[in-house]
C-alpha cells in the first residue's frame, strides 16, 4: 500500500505506487504526474510499467521548463507533459527548486540516484 513520489522543484509529483495495493488509482501504474488536474496530459501513465513489489524499478525523469517525460523500466509512461504547479494553481512552475523523495504508507528504498543539469 505504498504511496510515494518524486517532487520536482518542490512541486508534487511523479507518482510511485504499490500497484498491487488497495488504492484504486494504483492500478493505473506509476510515473504519472499525480497532482496534475484529473484528465490532463501526463496525469495518468500511458502504460503500467511497474515491477512487482520487492523488485527494483528504474525511473528516468526529464524536466525542461515545465515539460516532463518519464520512462519507467524503459517504457514511456509520460510523454512531454506540462507539470502543473500544485501549490499555486494556474501559476507558473518555479524555475528552480529541490528534488524531493517522498513516501508514506510503507517503506521505500532508493539507490543510484543521479541528477544532471540540462
């Protein structure tokens, strides 16, 4: 029942789910821009690409301006979608900010985290 994510510029979030968990939206898979408005591009992943709980997943995130592309386990799940500013609805995405690793509901582990400024 894990519900985790990666905040980009302190704005939530590229979603990471336990796809076998109880949350109904988890069945859509991980990698979507969970805090974008429902129905907007990138909110839900294009495909379910998650490995089973207990196996490592590999995620690649590219953010240029406000546009996000996400590949999960080498499958395209978000294709050049705008990341909406959750904290300032309708406002611009901050130009800079921290990358934050978030979890609640269960333990999550991270390894080989690499950041490259574009």
